[in-house]
């Protein structure tokens, strides 16, 4: 009885270890990075947007645009600050929470920041 219980526990542990190594479970579940495409961003879900977030942040594509132009490219935000100087979009970068990533997706915000004097995009950042 003890040997069969020990073998069962060892088998379960080995199965979790193999699943972790193969990526079936884990802290990362990233899609490949994609270049920003306005139509795909607007039609996509959090995962699609997450794959484009890095390009959107580092390409400076939005820098200098006015809010109406940004809304045309990105669509309506998931949130904005009360002063209207930032638009925020929820993205899923493919990171997971909890042990072995079983806690669910770790969601981030890609935020478009506007210069308060000129009303133009001053930057884009992604953080949790």
C-alpha cells in the first residue's frame, strides 16, 4: 500500500514537472511579438493587443498625434483618467500568476499619455 501511494505521488510530481518543462503549464504563455496593426488591434482581444504592445510602445508611432487620431487607430479605451490626459487599454502579455502559472492571466495596461499643454501624445507605456 505504501509503495503504491509513493509511486502514485511520484508519478503525479513527474507529470507536473514534464508539463512545466513543455510549457503546458507555467508562468509564461506568450504569443509571438507582432507589429502594430490598427485593424487587428481594434478587432483583437487582450492577447492580440498584448502581442502588439511592445511595438506600439517602442515605435513612437503615436508620438505627436492628437486624441482623436489615437482613438481612430486604437478604438475606445478600456479606461481613461478623469482629466483626459491618458487612455488605457488592457493587454495580456502572456504572463501568468500563481504557482506554475495556474492563477490565471497577469493583465497589464498599455497607457497612451498626452502632453497637457499641446494635447499630443507624449509617450506610451505598458505596466501592471
